C-alpha cells in the first residue's frame, strides 16, 4: 500500500480518487464542488477522529466507505495519508468475504498505480 503527503492532496486529486473508488468497488461517490479548504478539512477530521470517512457505497452495500487515514500525525514534519476501502458490512458468507477482499485489493492496486503515475507515491 502506497501513501501520499497530505500537502499534495488537492480537491482535484480527491475527485480522481473517488472516480477510482467508483470504478473499482462500484460506489456512487459524488463529490460536490469544493466548498472548503480540503486539506484543512482532512487535517481537522484526522486530528479529531484519526480518519476521514466518506460513505459512497459499493457493490456489497450502500454503507461501504472510502477512508482517508493518516499514517503520521500533526506535530510530525509531514503528514502522510493513505486511502482505504471499508465494506462496512456484516460479511456472513464466504462469497461476500471473497468479494470484499477482491474489492479491497482492486481498490488498493488502482490507488497505488494512480499515486505512482501522478508522482505522489510515498513508501513506508
């Protein structure tokens, strides 16, 4: 799993990540026009909740979430974040568990490729 610097996360980059989410997990993310300073919003939510969540749904359930999670925290030199898919569902059958694992892996692979192609990737 690759990561990126929070300072590189623009609203346009986030919009592209939502498009990747929709394509890989079947979500319905519809980010509105940027109504806030996006980096400040992510930083504030990360300080308060240690993550930022967006409930965009998936092929599994409309409760699935796109998470932005910090891997380093305020006070450190640079805040590093990663993106995560959470099925946010009670996976009762093997078929549901396999689908959730596949969606998570597909999303992670697509995000890694995106970050590399945009020269945003940070390892570690």
